[in-house]
């Protein structure tokens, strides 16, 4: 073999090797590109899962008599803002119609033993802005008061409150967190009610509700015991025909007798307004000033004077 032939064969071998290497690198690059495209397509075809928004709770206004002779149903109900016990206006005309039909049903001959339970619900994330033990009870009391305004006697309505974790607001509004149950009063129910009312009366006469507050306060800080007492007062006034309460305003001995009588009455009127704003009928609340005449502590110390500046709520 000549040198020229060997040289040509070497060049040919070099070209072949370069072609093989080029093919290998080209294929790998294309493969990687295809893999990346597949990964991108997979990412597009399978986006991250997004949790579905919770559906707002909406409880209907459903009334059903135990005898099967009365029923009323509407998707509308009483609504409340978050952490509020005041009924949100406007009240649906269908709800008003339903309350009117309930009144007629209660007034029908033979239905004198018909009673109603109203249960108000609340969520654990809400703040109890009422004077009652829980926001649900305050809401049911507001609905009860509306029924009373429409002519249904409060003596035929029981109110309850219950925590319901499944409540979901629609924005800032809870739609219809109220349920109703109509039932026949059993033979022993009236006796049990009278016994309960007597127990409330005995308890409040022995240990009246006492409120402490400063003028101009938007709210009153209440203990659990005071909230229960307010609930008892509300129930007593609902069930006991002709029952009323008196709010006594008391002061310390600073200032003149005339001035303290005026301050005592202002304190009593403030407490009355507070109770009325929390669903205790103002027409059943009387006010009187005791001024400085009934101290429970010495007026020689600031602590004693603070104790004497109070409002005392008693049954009449």
C-alpha cells in the first residue's frame, strides 16, 4: 500500500468516526428535547389541584305541625351578620307570611296545646356580642321577639342556642341559622315549666343580677353567671304572665343627695337600655333610683365606692 493510499484511508476513517459521533449527539439532544416537551405537556395537562370553595350554609324556613294539618316551607329565613344577634333586614315577605300562618294555626280551636321550639345556631369562630350565654340563644330570642310582635304569645315559644361547626357564612352573612319545631305540650310539661319558673324566682330574689359599668360604655362586661341570670330573666318574663322587673340605680356618697338621685336614675336607665338592646322587652322594665341610700360597702375607700356604683335587677 502506498503512502497516498494510507493517507486517504485515514481521512475516510476520520470522516466516518465524526459522522457517527455527530449522529449520537444529535439523537441524544433530540431525545432530551422530546423528554422536556413531554414534561411540559404533562405539567400543562395536570395542573395543581385547587380546593373547591366551601358552599355557604342556607337553612330554610320550615314549619310543620305535629298533627300533619299544618306546614309552611320557604327557602328564605332570618339572616344574621357574623357575630351578630340582630336580624338582618329586610325580612322576606315569605317569612312574614309564614309567621302569619303559624299565628292562625296556633289560634285555631283545638290547638291550644301547640308549642314551638326555636333553636339558634352559631359558629365557633364568632364572637358572642350578646348578653346571653351564647350567640345562638341570642339569635333565637331575636326571632322569638319578632314572632311576638306579629301576635304570637311568648309563653308558647321556647328558645335555645347550639354550636354548629358546619355553618358556613355567605361572605359576612349567616343565612337562616334558625330551626323550628312545633309540638304538642305533654301533660306534665306545664307543671315542669311552673316549677322551673318558681326556681328562677327564688334564685333571683335571693341573688339579684348586679351590673357594674361606667357611663358611655358601648357594652357591659359580663361573667358567665350574669349571662345565665339574664337568660333566666328573659325566660321568666316570657312565661310568667304579667311579670316585670325593676332596675335600681345606686351611687356612692360623693356629691349631694339630689345629684346622686339623678345619677342613680341615669344608671338605671342605661341598664334598661342595655337589656332592651339584648332582647328584654323595654315595656317590662321599670327603673328607679336609690341614690346613695343603700350602700353595700363603705364609701370611705375607692374600692368601696366602686362597689356601690351599680345597677340591681330584681323581679317584681
